[in-house]
């Protein structure tokens, strides 16, 4: 009986975690090369963006998000990657925000 309770408890703990989106890792970020990396390559690296829009001068802006919430709402981590593309569909510049405690901001 104690074994069953332990298994149920562990299942509850593991099942209480949730995440959404592709984790934005330093290894993935180093693959972004302004002037070279295309929209298609960004989608291959990070999946479908959470949002996209066009500026008045025809430049595409895309945002990717990753959110993780630990058991019982603890350990929340949020990351975002915002990318502005040139009119030739290559990366012009990007910005990464890691909203975890001690998070960092990267970009070019």
C-alpha cells in the first residue's frame, strides 16, 4: 500500500509541471546569424512563432516564447526571442529575454 501511495504522489508531482513552446538555449541562439539566417531556418530551429507582424516598411517581426511552470506553480521560467527580419527574409536583429531569476538578456 505504501508503494502505491508513493507512486501516486510522484505521478502527481510530475504531472503538475507544465511547459509551452521550444526552450531557447544558448546553442540555438548561436545558430542565428544576422544577414544569413532565414525565416525558414528560424522556424526549423524554434518551431512556429507565438506571434508575427509586419512593420510599415515591410519588415517581418516574429516572437517565440517558452514558458515553464514547476510543481504547484513554483519555479516559473519564461523566455522570449524577438526577431526582426530584413525585406530579403534574413535576420536583421534579435533580442532574447530570460525572465528566470538571474536571467540574462542577449541580442544583436
